[in-house]
C-alpha cells in the first residue's frame, strides 16, 4: 500500500511519536499537568512545557505563554475568529480557504452580523490576486485570515506580502498553517503574523487530536470554552493569563507528547531538507503528468508549493480515478471535493472533483515510480 494522502493526515509517523504517546499512557507516572505538585503532575507539566519550548523555536514565538494548545486547527480557528469578531466587524479571507475558516466566518455572518469578503485567485495560474486586496478593505475591517497553502493544489500564498498589507491597514493577520507547519519556514515575528493556528497531525507528524494557537503578542480573545484550569478556582471567569485563558479543561498530554516527538523530527531534519526531499518526488510526478496534454494539472510549477500534486484526466470523475488508483495499485489519494468549496468553484470542479496526491518526507522514489507506472497504464487504458 502506498500512502499519498498526507495533506489529510500523515499516516506514517516517526517511530518516536508512538513511543512518546505510549510512554505517557503506559508508564503510570503522568498525571494532570499543572494541577498539583506531585511528580505525576510535574511529569506531565514537563512534557507540555518542553513542547511549548519546541514550538517557540519552530515558529519563533516570543514566549511560551503565547502558545495555547487546542485539539486541532479547526478549534484554533474557531477560537480566534469567534473570540475576536463582534457585530459590525468585517473580515477578509480568500477563495483558497478550507471550511475551517469559511464555516466559522459564515456562522458569524449569520449569527452575529459580521461582514466577510473573499479575495479571489487566478484560475489559470493559481496566483492570489493580492492587487485587489485594497478594494476589499472597509472602515470596519478588523482582520484578515488566510490559509498559508491551499489544501487542494498546494499553492503557497504570499504571506509576507499579505502581512505587509495588514500592517499598513492596521488589520490583525491570522494564518491557518494546517498545510505548512513543519514544512514551510514560519517565523511569526519576522513575517508579522499576529496569530498562527496549527494542527499537529499533518506535517508536524504528531497524532490526531492536538493543535494550537501561537500569538505574536498578547491579544484579547474571548475564550471559546470555559472551565477548569487548575488555577484561580474561585474566579467565575477564565483566568486572563495566557496560555491558560484559552485552555479550559484537561489538555491532551499524550497528544502533546506525540506532537513533541514529531516536532523534534522536524527540527532535527530541518524544514529545508524536508522540502527538498518532497520536492524531488513531486517534480517526478509533475514531469510524468506533463507528458499528457489531456491531463490538467492544478498545482503550479513556477511558484512555491507544498507536497501536493493535483490533477484531472479530461472530464473523468476524480473519485473514479482515485478508486482506480486504489483498486489497481493500492495507492491512496484524496479524490473528490476537499473541504475548500471556493477552490472547486473557481476551477469549475464542483461536480468532477480533483485528484490530489500529497506526499510527506516518508514517501520514497520507489513509491513514486509505482505511481508513474500507474499513470502510464491509466493513460493507455483511457486511450483504448
Ligand atoms: C488548510 C486547512 N485548514 C484546516 C484544516 C483542518 O484541520 P483539522 O481537521 O486538523 O482541524 C485542514 C485539514 O485538512 C486544512 O487543510
């Protein structure tokens, strides 16, 4: 079996990840972090503090207090969007967004009267039409939120340029790093990202069920959840201190231990080396697809992209192609719609869907060679 669905979740992890999760669950020495002074609690606090230190290093966050854990990037994005946007505010997003941005924004539009605008991208080149940003700004625009990279095509958005624009217009800049954390170089201070939302189970190689929010400086965000925090028990409100302010309830220590091992892998290997290895493989796929004029490739080649290669064969339903790849070669792709409706609307693939292959640093040339053979066979059969 060959796994090319790493944009959904990385199924193959560094061995240290499962070992770290197992250690927390199996050793009988990890209690509830920050709840008491016993070694049980301290063990867990050490795991959590170490993970915050690593994430601080990876994303250049000014301090560990500015990193709150959540269960995934969906929760992170819901927390910050619903905790910041009030009636009468306006937000800008892009047509590249995943539903984890679109749906909270549309919910806020329906329930709180928040206004929302979406910046388009060019369907021929994939380029985000940043020259149109200024037209979208209104006197009540509070923030701009965008994905760092499209989960459908792998196109990496020009976040330095967008950050500069946000600073010029006094807008908060929120980035959904679901597809890039652990893959692209992300420096929230250098770029000027006010809020970075990440998920642990994709290119950070952690388990599912852990994500987070990194702030560049303290911000007033109304918590999405309130509850026990282990501190200020007689305060009926959530404590103001970060990261606790955004961490109601027992946090996911086994998940954080696994994430920490995944982040170690990324820090040890280096994002630049990870990208170079994956790019070599995606280039092999792109070269093969380019041999066939009746294949439309959506992933651009002349700009930065993640480990995604997306395509369609004429008007063949993408789900059928994905099923064929699985049935004939046990290649797992993600073929169909990808929780990013505006991308499919832009490309006109609402009905057809798109075939997405997404690679990680655990994929090999040998696996890609099987895929290349499969593509050759698919094209021979389609011409017959
Ligand atoms: C761009 C983007 N944002 C958000 C998400 C949601 O991630 P999670 O399910 O981990 O919250 C995904 C997952 O596919 C994604 O690709």
